[in-house]
C-alpha cells in the first residue's frame, strides 16, 4: 500500500466503477490519500465518487480548462480511507 496514489482520467465506463474503487482502496494505505483529476460528466465518475464516500472522506473541487475552442469542467478530488475499527 502507498501513502499517496494519483489517478488522472481513469474512468470511462460505469461498469468499471466498482473495480476502480476496489483498486484505489487496495493500494491506498489506511493513513494515505488518493488524488483524482477527471473530466466532469464522464460515465462512471459519479458512481466512483459515491462508492469512495462509502469507504472514507472525499473532498471535491472543480476547475475549468479553457482553450480556444471550448471549456472543460474538471474534477479534482481527494479520498482518505476511514479508520479501521
């Protein structure tokens, strides 16, 4: 397990949400933190966030990436596992 785990643009399908969260929980130490940066609106992202909330504390911030053609809302989130009893 690791004290810091970083994921960027890691969810594309709702069907992968449970497996992704299982991997996050497996690889993040009990006192560690997982950081996620992902485009808002991706299929499966809301499921990932809901599942992470069942296992610890989630904090979210939103940023907007602006270029010459459009703007893209991005989610930056951190997850800290709940202490084990």
